[in-house]
């Protein structure tokens, strides 16, 4: 039986050590914050909500305008996404 309460206690530190590049998570942010992700991040017009797929260790992998696009990319890369609380 799956213990949902145990799954919700997974910290970002624990997640970073599990599954290497097979586990990731999605966050949302304002487009004007994207530049803080990494030096290679694109400059985007302000005022938009964007979605970011992160590796388990927090490294940004892909940026997209929709959650569906990020999830499709995760599936293509065979990355299982999890929720962080």
C-alpha cells in the first residue's frame, strides 16, 4: 500500500539524492525572475507566468509557457515529476 503521508515528507535534499536525472519537479515563476535561474537564462518580457522543469538537485532543465509543455518535455526525457510541499 502506498503511504501518501510519507511521500509528502520528501524534502528537496532527499529528492536531490534520489533517482539522479530521473526525478524532477515543476515550479512556476514570473517571467522577470527567469534571469535568476542561471547566466544562460533568456531575457523575457515582464508580466508572464512561466513553468520550469528542475532536476532533483534543483538544476533548471527546461522553461516553457505552459505546464503541459514542461510535462511533455519531462516525459520525453523520461523524468518522473513529483510534488514538493
